[in-house]
C-alpha cells in the first residue's frame, strides 16, 4: 500500500478509528501489531513469516545476552543475531549479485551457477538494521532488554516506518511504548500537517520530476548533454521529494497514533560541505552507519590515515546496503572519498572556503553522484557522464518545463525552510523569531520536537489560515500527476 494511495488512506483511517475508543493500553498495542502485520502482508503475505521470525530470533537472543555476564556467551549470542539477520539479508538481496559476478569469472572455464529465483522482501534492509541495533545495544549494555515478545514484535512491525524508514532504534521507540495510544485532536492536526507536506513533496514535486528523469535515464544515449543535465537535475529533485516526502508521511502517521519517529531529512541541498550533507540526508541511516560501523571499525581513534580508510569503508558498505550493484558501490565509494577529503581539507588547509562556493561544490558533487545511483549499469553511467561533459554532442535536445517548475518549487521550499529552521532554533533556545510571528498571523504554528525535528502545523485559527490550507489542497488536487510512481526506497 503506497502512502499516497486511496487504499492506504482508508487503511490508516480504519486504524485510527479502531484505536480511538478507551481500550486498555495492552489491547491497543496488540491492535497495532495486527494492523502492522496486515499492512506488511498486503505487500507479500509470504514474507510476513520472515519478518516475524526475525523478530522472535532477536527477542530471544537479546534475552539470552541479558541473562548472562559471561563475555564469551554474550558474544556467541550476538553472533547468532548477526548471522541470522545478515545471512537472510545477504541471501535475499545479494545472492544473485555475487553469483552473477562469479559466473563472469567462471564463464571462460565453461562453468556457471544457475540464477536464483529470489524476490526481495519489502523493507528487509530497513528492519534488519532496526533489529540489529537492538541486539547490539543490549550486548553493549546501553539498553534494557525487552521481556515481552509481543511488545518487541510491535516495535519491529510498526507500519509507518516498516518499509522505508526512518530507521528507528529501540532506544527511541521503547520509552514511548508507555504513552497512551490513539488519536487526539492535537495529534491529528500535527500529524496531518506533516502528512500533507509529505504528500505534496511526493505527488506534486517528485512525481513531476520523475516524468523528466525516467525517460532520460532509460535511454541516456539518445539525448544531448543539455537534456542529460536537466534529467539529472530532475532526478536530484525527485529522489529528495520522494524519500523526504515518504519520511514526512511516516512521521505524520506515527504522530497521529501517538509516537514520535526520528527526523530523517533536514533540507540537505542547503549543505555547504559533504559532511553537513550527510548530517542532513537520510539522517537515521547516517547515524546508524556511524554508531554501528564507523566507530566499531575504529572511527578516528587510530590516526588520520585509519580515519580516512574507515570513512571510505563505511560509505562503501553504505552504498552496497542500497542495492546489489556495482553502481551503488561506486556511489558509496565516491561519497566515502569525499568525506575523507573534506576531513583532510579541514585538518590541513587554513583557507576558509566561502559558504556560497562550498554550497555550489557540494550540490554539484551530490548531484553528479546521483548518476551511478540511478543508472542501471556502469556502462550507462559512463555514457551519461561522457555525454554530459561534451564527449558526444548529438542526440535529442530537450529543455523540459516540468524540471524547471519542480526546481522552482524545491528552491522556494528550501528558502522558506531555511528561515523556519532558524525560527525552530530560536524556539528551542526560548527566543522569538519573525517567522514565528508570520505563521501566527496565518493561524499556523511551528512545532518543535526533540525526536522528530520541526514542522509547520496548519491550523484553522483564522480565515486566512483556512484559505491557505484550502489553496494548498486545491493546488495538490489539480496539479499533481494522475499516476503516482512507487516510492524509490521501496526497492531497497
């Protein structure tokens, strides 16, 4: 069920209605677990058992770890969790990738392995990282163990973030499980505001940009350099609107139910360096890679050279996490190299780069890295980059108005967002900001949450505010494309 589809909206409405009456807290948690299982089964009922199996295994392993002080025993049980999770992820996601590459080596010898008929379970990359973080935190002694298998299953299967994140850690979710569950007026207004923002990013911006990016990336050899640059611009807009829009809708859904999910995007295209970009882009994955991969590899504790290698390896594996393709490895390697170079620059060069120049370089680099991320093969990546930089001048010349329109919307959103980001920082510090007064004049308000970040809550406190929301909805209704595309990160 796509979040932007009528089918999901009906499902969400039913869940909220069922959770509204004053049942006991335990019953509401079980209702949520059943609803989440139904949501996942709607994708492919065959893999619901896999999701529940992983939940039970990690719950049991964590309890065994917590039951002993013997370091070897604790380490053995952690290995069980690592092998179970990474083994299943490796089989479903990477088995054919490695077999295909092995067959390429064996082909001259006349040997080969058959291609496996494997279907990638929805969300396996996300819920694998979620459950692994739990068992690792229990092993480290950083998190109390969950004694209830039903509570733990609810955490793993929680439907708003199950398929494509944000990656929610047990340390964030478990303390909230004591909260009352169910919609209230405040939760509905707050959550619907976020959901509407995410729907706008997806339907009005991402799907519009996809109409330009998809044909260009499908046949890059048929377009000239100008058209390819517009196609790349469209994809940079599409993936931001698509993934950040999904995250906003997921956070909004959870908010209506009574939970706060962690912020996942903070206007990454405002970044003035690549390190800041990764603090703003897919924030829950960035922090996961930092805490469970980069730091265990040694982080910055063993000298500059080892630090640069650790950064590179972390992003290389982060690229492979996105998909079984050398293109994703290249994408991760490019970002890992850029992070290492930026750290070396800050350490060795005293010249302070002007923010405007840093922003331009970061934006161009991040956009160019989207070429291997989106292209299907390394050959397609080479073709597109070569034609973009003038190595071939022939091809269809296209200046798409849709890409320009989507760019205008994203730029306007980032300009407004930059001001609101400052207002949110001022609100956290107990100060007032002119943007907050402007929102109040419209009947809106800025909501700041220590877990979910900040967002604008659309109220109905004034005629002007009602008119603004009505205009927003009408714009979305009339200008959104009729056919919505699947969310990009559902394939991961």
